[in-house]
């Protein structure tokens, strides 16, 4: 599949997932804000890795991931209705702590500069 097309598909899936995370997950475990940082879809559109960032402490992150995992069917159904693809991929959600890591590095650098 054309690389530009895969980039467009990944971007479209990422935008739709962010909308779903913002408006569509009504699970009480989802108390923290979640956002999709990156999406990697296989060229055959069968599988999709979704890197998710959840703000909050470790417990909020764990509960947020549990809520996302339990809503997988709902998420896949919404993606199938909103994006016209031959096949809707199977999603694997991965917690991405890179933003937290970046904030910690920023705090360390601020303390060093003082």
C-alpha cells in the first residue's frame, strides 16, 4: 500500500479515536483525560497499534486502560461507521508514558538551572 495512503489512514483513525475518547466512552473508570499519541496500522489493515496517553497517577492510568480495553468493541464499531475502509482493524491499545517522562525531564532541567 502507498506510504502516503497509510499515513492518511493512520491520521484519520487517530482523529476518530480522539473523538471517541473525548465523547464516546461512558465508563466510570475513565476519570482521567486520555488522548491518542500515535497509530500504527499494518498495510493489510488487519491490525492497529494505538499508543494512548492518560493523564493522572498510576491508578488512574490503569483504570483508564481497563475502561478502554472493555470498550474495544464499541470503539471498533464506531471506527467502522465513521471511516470507510475495506476492513476495520483489530486494535491493540498501549499505554505510552512518553509525555510523563518528558515532564519529569523538564522538571529536572528546571531544578538544575536554578
